[in-house]
DNA sequence: CATCCGTGGGC
DNA sequence: TGCCCAAGGAT
C-alpha cells in the first residue's frame, strides 16, 4: 500500500484491511475483486491484485507463513527490491539496506552533496548504504526507519527543514548551499491519459456492487478509441472481467 | 531501460 | 490554478 502512496492516506485503509484479513490465507480465501474494492481509492489498483496474488502464493507455496529472506520475498507478486528489504528488516530484523525515495534523497544529499532526481535505487546505492548501516541487525533496521522518517518529515523534496535536521552540520548538500538538481526526471502527464480514463472506469465499478454496463464505462470520455483501449487494458490487467456476454463489466471473482 | 500504472494534498 | 510528488514494480 505504501508503494508511491503517502502514509497518512494508507493508514485508515490498512487498519480496515488488517481487521478484515489478518492473515495471508484469509485474504487468499476471498476474491481478488474483494481486494480491489477494499483498496478503495489508494490508486494503482493493480497493487491490490498483486497483494492478493502474493497472499495466495504465501498460502499455497509457503504454508501460510510470510517468507523472511529477501531472495524468497522477491519471488512474490508486487514485491520488488524496496519492499522485500523493508519486510526483511522491519518485520524480521534482518540487516539489509532499505532504500525508498526518502532514503535515496537523504543519501544523495548528505553523502554526495547532490539533490536526487527521484530515480529508483540501484545496487550501487545499496552497497553505499550498506557501509553506513550499523553492525547490529536490530539497530540497522531502526537506522533505516529513522532515515526514512528523516527524509519524509525533515529532508523533504520540496521544502527541506534543514534548521531542524540533526545532520545539517555534516550534510554536503546543505554545506554547499542547496545546489539544484542537474536534471529533474520528467513528471508523467496526467490530463487526457489512459490512466485517468482507467481511474474513472474503476471508480464506477468499485461504487457498484454488481456489474456496470459497457456503454456506461465507455462514456467516461469523449474519445471512443481511448475509451475502448482503456477498458480493454483493464480486462487484460485482470482488474475487470466481462459479464453478460460482454455487455457489462465487474470486478474479478 | 523507458514507460506505464491512480489518487489526492501541498504550495 | 497548475504543477509536484508520494514507504515502487512490472514489462
């Protein structure tokens, strides 16, 4: 849930989710469509599908127990380098570098004196952070959580609060006078994109506990070609299934 | 490896 | 108002 979504928005959904599905096998026992609906408006609903698939894999392949090694966690749907290491460190106390967007920004600023441009962490980043990790695994996990919090609350992207930062007097970026990033990764456009259209369609289906007519879904945009393409892609992604001979669409069973 | 994939709050 | 960005991952 936290992949690309702020903590404050995740929290209420997470609490309801864990009350309904306290264990992987509980989630796996319900339909992927139930997961997508409970996901509500967290965005990127494919994550709900993957979380359900991960719960199924844990139930079927791992006896219902969440794997504790980074290597095995990486085999789960929707679990990449960040999530695998976050689980290993925070749930199981492993000593492994955890690099999210916050840690990457702090590392880049403090150690290299350069503002990061919101790129994914590399193996080189993990090696660098590894040299800074405390030796004791439990301390290393706390260190990672602390750096993430520092990045989220103090060393933020737009308006860093350097006056409140415990690392300000040893931060290369701060000491260099906050040099601007060399190149900023282009922000993806939003208006008129398939993502926007898909989002409108999914909102309609989430709000309706039955099936939604194809014509109603296609009406979310004037662009008929885009509407068809977007609806087809939702089916291809497994987020929707056709009902009533293709005249309507519903969440997957 | 570049691109795609939602949603909403802050400024 | 419009732009930026947020505990990334899959293809």
